[in-house]
């Protein structure tokens, strides 16, 4: 773990991005860094993301609200690249307020797109049609989405004519007109299913306009707001939702989400150019997990995978689904470091690795030959799912450590073998591991 010579100068912008398939513990690190920043900004994804933050005895599961909300005085910004389910957002705001968390500092971009009830229906129907035995023809493979309407909403954003943005919620006439068009389109697709009121423009207008009214004081042009902050030398933290290997362009397509989750998404998702970033913190779980379908080279379908799941409590924050578990894949992580321009890594859930006799780390792939015969070895990640499905992991085996490390508070508290694991990761990735997390609490964090 390399000691960081990091200026805490004003004007610094930081990005926090997941380097795997999500659930790396980004929420904890955003929470940790929020106090050093003036604003925390979400730039992609929506209520599919789930960030867990533990403060004292309190546990918060946030989906749309930036994790910085838990720091008084820090502005929490939902940028234009986010897809906002306005009813879910209000639910989250009300839930936080009920627990005594002030949410006055939360603002939402007027240009963020709205996830409407029919987007969730579409998500559900698409998944059903794609899954074998689910009423579909078995011609495709379901992605295993969170069914939060994310893909259909981003699709409408690209298609334009049936899209609704947060600013439209404040203009009932415009909203009604747009909903008429949207519902007309959706009716041609959502046949043979129970749609209830979800395709009734009058009812939807009333419902969404009411939510818009409640959100009105928070709706603004966040691009100008962020540039004003930058002009004042304020520090901004960008909180990536989902993770690099789920990025629609750079992830394991098509088993990805529908947004740019990498640091590359910050520019389009907020209007702040990438050159403003001083620090890109890559969040890396000490092992691998994945929810939903798609290739995962180091997945363990055995008792070791089961042990990682139970020790790491690997069940989805958003859907509660058990996560697929396996050893750390450094081929994938090195790719993610490259794509994001990561300047330092936070190694998370390290305590989960206590008690294994040996620890394996994937450092290369064996790619099966086209005829299924002997293949060749590569150190490259293969982001296309069809290619990644054909690889087998090549492992290095490191000594395990038996000691509980949840009480460690500094680097030197870690047993030698545990430090060896961190040093191996650092050397392979070529960037410093500046943070090691040994438990969910704020105090269970070793900072270099
Ligand atoms: P969607 O984002 O709901 O469309 O789901 C697409 C894929 O991304 C599915 O495999 C989801 O399980 C996965 N996914 C989306 N968001 C997250 C996240 O925050 N953590 C982990 N997996 C996610």
C-alpha cells in the first residue's frame, strides 16, 4: 500500500467508479470522500444502482440519491445522464427525512430522463420474452435486469419522440402531450399483458405532475450549477452508478446496463469535461461478484463460491438476488483501470478473504480454440460476451491468512500474508492501492 502524497487543494474533482460488475462498495468510499468535497454528483444509471452506506449503527441503502446526502453541507446532484424514477426518488427522499437526514441539498437536472411506469412493464416483458420457458420462444438469453425500467427509458431517450424529461414534469400541458405520444407507441408493443392505468395518459399526467410539483424546488440546470461551483474553486465528487464491466460501450455487451458507468460517462452525464478530473478512484472488491446473466470467467460454482457469498453477504441491494461469486479477476480489473484512467484503487471487503487456506487471483485467460481444442493465452480482457464466454481463468495462488482483520485500523495491523495479497494487486494493476476496507463501518478503513 503506497502512501499517497496527495494535495488536498481546492478545485479538485474526484471520480469514484466500480471496476467490476457492481456492488464493489462504492457507497462506502463516496461517503468517506464526500466530506472533502462540496458536491457529490450522480451521472449515470438510475434506481438499478444500490449503494449501501453504514454510519454508526445506521445502514442506508441508496438507489437514486447520491451517497453524499449523508454529509451535511454537501450538495447532492442528480445529473442529466441519470434516468430518474420520480416516484422512487420521492420515496427515497421521504425515507431519509423520516430517519432525520436533511435532504434540502438534493437537486435534480431538468434534463434527466424520467422512468415512467410503462418502462418497468417493458423491462419485464422484454426479459420474459428473452428467457427460455418464460413464454418466449427461447431465441434469446435474458439479461437478468433489475426490472427498474432502465433500458427502456434510455431507449426512449435515444428515440426522442416518446421521451419525458424531469423538466417536463413541471409543465403539465407538455407532459400530457408527450404522454399521449408515448402511450400510443407503447400500446403497440405492450399487448397481451395487464397494463392497468400505466398506459392511460390522463392518469399518468396527474400522477407524474403531482410528483413533479413536489420535486419542483429541486429541479434545475445542473450543468450550469456545476460549472458555477467549479468557477468558485469548489471540489466535486462524481459517483458512478453500476460499474465498468456493465458499461454499455465498454462492458460485457450485451450483458450490461444501458448507460456509460465508467468515468467516461461523467462528461456526457453532467456536462463537466473529463479534463477537470484530478483523481479517479477505482473501487475493487477483493474477489468477484456478478448479478444477472453474462460471462464471469472466475465464477465458482462450488463451496468456495458459497463461502464467499455467505461471508460477504452477497445478495443484491436492489433486488435481493444472490450474487454469483468467484476469485478476483485482475485481467478484468486491469482493463477497467485502463479504460477509466484510474489513479488509485480502493480494495473492498478484504475481511471476507479471512480463513481461506489459499487465495487465487486470475492473471491471464486461456482462450479456447474455435474447434474447442487447445487455445492460446492472453492477458487482455475480452469485453464482448461471446468472446469472454470462451475463456478459462489462469490463476496465481497466494497464501491465505487466518487472522480476523476487521479490527485493523492501519496498514501495519494487517498480517504479512494479507499485505502480500494487496501488494500483488497493486503491482499487477500498476496503480497504488490507497484504501483497504476491512468492514462496513467508516472506521474500518485503512487509508494510505
Ligand atoms: P439493468 O441495469 O436493470 O438494465 O440491468 C442490466 C444488468 O446490469 C443486469 O445484469 C443487472 O443485474 C446489472 N446491474 C445493474 N445495476 C447494477 C448494480 O448497481 N450492481 C450490480 N449489477 C447491476
